[in-house]
C-alpha cells in the first residue's frame, strides 16, 4: 500500500534552536496516528511542516505524493489547529458556509451542524462562544471538505466531558470510514484507545513509532496496587521493583519484572487486599520517558 | 468564483453591514467634516464658496478612502491574521487570494458609498450640481485613486502589533491628508513643503477630482503619479508577502 504521508530525515530549527531532528516516518491510508510528546517536543512544528505553513528547510515530506501546501493536497485535507478563529460579527453558520465554499465538493453545512449537535449554535456569534464550543465549531470546519486526511492539534482542549465523549465517538466513526487522522492530544488514555500507532517525539526526535502494544513491550513495566496496613519500606526492596509508594489509594509498586515481584509478594499475601496487576498505560509510559517533568 | 462570492458575502456582513464604528468613522465622519468646513468655517465670495464646496467634497471623498484603507482595512487584515482567519484560509484549496480580493473590493465599494454619501450631502446641503458624466468620472477616479491607498493599507497590515499599527496609521494618514491638501487647500501650505505634498498619491487623485468638478484641464502628471504609486506599492506588497510566507509568519511555534 502506498504511504499517504512520507517523512524522511525532517529537521527544523528556530534560529539556533533545533526543534526537530532527523524525523522519519510514514502514515498509511486509514491509520489513526497519535502524535505525542512533551510541550515543546516539536509536535505542532511537525504539523505545521506537514500542512506547509512552515517552509521545510531540511529533509523530505510528501502527502498524497505531493509536497506540503500543494493545492492538490489541500483539497483532501482538514485541519484543526490550536487557536480557534474567533471573529466578531460572524455567526457559526456563516463561518461554516464560507468553509464549505473553499472546496469543490463539501459536506452540507446544515447537516454537518446537525450531525455534530451544533445546530443550536448556528446563529451564535463566534466571539460569544465558550472555548469548548469554539473547538467543536473548529472541528466542524475541519470536516466540511469531507477530507481524507485530518490533522487535529489538541482537539478536545476546553471541551466538557459530554463534548469530549462525542468527539472521540466521531473519531471512531471516521476510522470506520477509512479516514486518516494525525492527532496530538494530552488526553493520553483516549489516544491509547483510539490510535492505531503512536509517534512519540522527545526533544525533537522521534523516539518511538508503532502500536501502543509495542510501546508497552519496549517499556514492559507492570503496576501492582493493593491495600495493606504494612509499611512501604520492605516492598521497595522486592525483586524488580523500581518504585514503591503508599498513598491514600493504597500501595503502588512499579516493577520491571512482574513475575518475580509477584513471587516475592507471596509471603505478604495475607496482609494484601484488593490486589490489581496491570501493564503501564500510555500516560504511565509517557511520564516514565519524560521523567515526569512538565515544561 | 463560488469562493469569491462566499467570501464577499462573509466579509460584507462582518466588515460593513454589522460594523457601525467602521461605517461611522469611514463615511459619516468625513461627511460631517465636509458640512462643518463648508457651512460653518467658511469665508469668501459666492463664486469662491461654490468652487470650494465642490473641491472640498472631492477632498473628503479621498480622505474617506484614506480612513477606509489606512485605518479600517489595515487593522482588519492585521486582526484577521491575529484571530487565525488568514492562517485557516491558507490551509484551504483556494488559499488567501479570494480573501484579499474580497477585502480590496469591499474597500472600493466603501469608497463608492463615500462618493454617494458625500455627493448627496453636497447636493442636498450645499446645492452642488454636477453632470452625470462628472459624477461617473468622480466615482471612477475615486476608485482608481484608492488603489495605491489600499496597497499602502495592506503594507501597514503587516505590522505585527495593534498599538504600533495604530500609531503608524495615524502618522501616515493625518500628515498625508494635510500635505496633499485634503484638509485645506495645498496652496495654504508653506512653499517649501508643497513639493512634498504634490508627490503624495492622495494629491494626484484629489487634484484630478478637483479638476473634474470645476471642468478644469486634466493634468497628465496625475495619471502618471497614480500609476507610479500603484506599481511601486504593488511590487513592495509582493516582496514583503513573499518574505513573510518564506519566514512562515503567523505560525504558532512549539
């Protein structure tokens, strides 16, 4: 199958500050890609390069076999970037009408508003909407051209729980329709759930690409939790345990060797209750990789 | 064409139809100035007054065009960029060209409206009488003379900060209006500064309109001057736009 996106040795710097270094990956049609990384890891810059809004100084990028920004590419593209269009004296309906007019074949605005449960906002001014409502409108605008490829940069920021749930349901529907989506989000549990593959950027380098299960394999740490009246100290010395913490929620052990740690726990079993064992989530691995630091 | 139509409709409502302050400052204020200066602050013979009322109407038409382009349109484009509209349009198949054409056409439309409003004001309140041919020539030349001012407005819109734009806009608009004889006749300026005023794009169009309403001889330098300004500013706009696109302007960094 021909890759829909091909990136080879992509590099980008702002002045002397390198933002992306030697980034190489491909995206196949119909894939949902979770692009994750810390703040400043280069996610948005990579999206801007893919969209052609930043000039590519080094490396190669192709979308649908064309360079980024090519009008042949734009006809198949939908983008929901950070920062919504907030104009005074413009209603949601007018914005969507203008968006529809940009494409030779667009979805019907009224129907799209209805599908996304935005009909009530149709006559509302853009600058009178809440942050979450604006994100939903921007999502509608990204979909209006019925794109084959969608770039979504932090799409659910500001959305309430119901709106987020509806958004992720829509994402699954898009996957069923065979759309290709590249999505960045800090809601890692949902990315873990919806993405076919993860691209993990760290310090501008692509340190992992593949299915979440492969990421788990690579960072195969296991989390063991339980309730216990015992102090935490002896657990920290058990085989494989890298961290042992005790909080109100109970004892948590993170181990690189689940089998050996569980065997080592056998003598304590009568004092351990509600024992759970699970592999680390994407969020756990993310924290592990980034050392839990926030930028 | 479908895109341009949609863009024009979109921009008309937000920029003109629902924007009272834009209407007031761009159209009504020059009309109020016109009435003030031709009915209150005037002196001279009846013949001189009649000529002044016609010529000052032309000056206020040009001044209105300046306000539309240098204060209104420049700020609009800058704010559209800040609010993400132009960046979003860049990502669409049709790009930003229909947007700039639409804003340019709206600016010209506003200028036509200024001609109508000031023409009606001059006719109703000051008894100005011109032939249909003269009105058409005024409308046509007001539009052509507006082109360099629109290009100047586009150049101003590249200024990144609203505060700086406001200051620079004022620093260009008011001195240019005074120097080119829009507020009072250029012959009232000191002799040493007049040659500067006579190089302004607004001088060329104002002088031309003044000659049309008084049935004077049209000067070829007004055509050349306007064409030179249009050509020069067009080159500048293209160069600056290319530079900004190459720099990836307006893109959020992360």
